[in-house]
C-alpha cells in the first residue's frame, strides 16, 4: 500500500512538473517577444497607431521600442522563480524515483535524472551567458532546452498514468510506430525553425500570405539567415537581422510548416482510418485538431502583423502538438512489462 501511494505521488509530481514546464515555455515566449519591442501588443492597431506597417520594408524600418527597465525586471524575476521551483520539483522527483527503484525494477530513474541535469545545466548556462542573453544562439538554447524538458516530463507522466494505456501489440501499431517517430522529428525540426525565426524576430519579414512581400519566392540571403553567431546581438540598439536574412528565415519556417502540415495531417488521418480496433481514433483526432489550430494561428500571426497574444499562442500550440505526438507514440509502443 505504501509503495502504491509513492507511485501515485511520483505520477502527480511528474504531471505538476510538466504543467509548470509548459507555463515556463509560454512565459519565456512572451518575455522574448515583449522585451524585443516587436510584436503588436494591441490589435488591430500597433503600438497606439491605427494601422500596423504594411510592407516588410516599413516593418524593418520601424524603430524598436525597448521596454522599461521595471518591465524587464519583473519578467526576469518570474522566470527565475519558475526555474527555481522546477529545480526543486526535479530534485524531489529524481529522489522519489530512486527510492521506488528498490521495489520496482522498471521504475523510471534515468529520465528524471536527465531532466534534473538539463534544468540545472540551463540555469548554469543562463548565469554564464547573462551578458549575452539576447544573442539568438543563447535564446535558442534556452528555448530548445525548455521544449526538451517539457517533452521528457510529459513522457514520464505518460508512462506512469493508467488512462492512456499502450495498445496491445498488433500489425497496425507496429506500422504506425516509425511514422510517428518521423512526425516527431518533423515537428521538432519545425520548432527549431520557428524558434530561430522568433529569436531573430523574423516573423514580420513577410507581412502577407500566402505570398511574401507580394511574390511567391522573394530575394533571400540564407547564409546570413542561419549564421549561428554574430558580433552584434539583439540588444535594442540595432543589430537586427537584415531584411534578406529575415526573409530567408521566415520562408524556411513556412516551407517547413507546409511539409509538417502535409505529413502530420496525413498521419492523423491514417490513425483515424486504421485505428478503430485499437481505439486509436481519439489520438488521431487530437493530433489533427491541434495541427489545424497551430496552422491557423500561424496564418493569423502573419496577416495580423504578429499580435503578441497570437504569437505566444502559436508557440504554446506548437508545444501541445509535440506533446500530442509524444502521447500517440506512447500508445502505439509495446506495453510495459511488469
């Protein structure tokens, strides 16, 4: 009875940690976008003006509006409190996992320990790069680290819960497994492209849809777009990615979004078609609904000139899409042996 109570506690702690990690991902996206002075916080206007800039050139020439020091301070303090709470929860989760390992050989200990290391590694990296925290590569490291922690915590919660069980081994489940892995890889790569677009503030490079700057394939500079390190960072005093580079980042994100939409959409429809016997249809519907919502938010984000709320929602929906595919992979993998 005591062991069962501890297992329930381990599951609840993993679930709460995953929820806190999701809040952290959303708040970090809000902080990055709002602190840049980009992304219209008011809509349909933009920073008190009736209309937002209509062309990429106007958007590029628009002056940055650095936030007030007190506005930046409270956001950074909230992030630190969230990181501290996450660290304490992961210490507790890893310790509880090691205690339960004595009674259950299949108890998860490696993944909680990995997440614990990641949390403290990101915290240490944030302290070491404090003076370069607005460099795109540094912000990208924090973004991908947060997404990785979220996915791993959700995987821990999935393996501990009893509601979404793995289906019995079958031909359908075996055929879906590698396809879900491909979908996970595509979504992860698309998150990388979307994150690179966000940390370089390239979301406004193409203010029209489905064209970009009035043409289907504008002039771009991919070498400058994907340079990992620059001498000049995003410090609110200049140093933004030039228009050709920003356009290249934005278009790469669009092409990746189209490929992801087609493949993950096809996978969700296939799960709906073949998953009746294994009760997989609900997972296909979940993935499809989140995928369509994420695509719609991406389009609205472009045509509305990056409203802050929509940009943060787009980021949060990308995290949910990743978690829905983690859930789908959990149910099509072989059941855990006692």
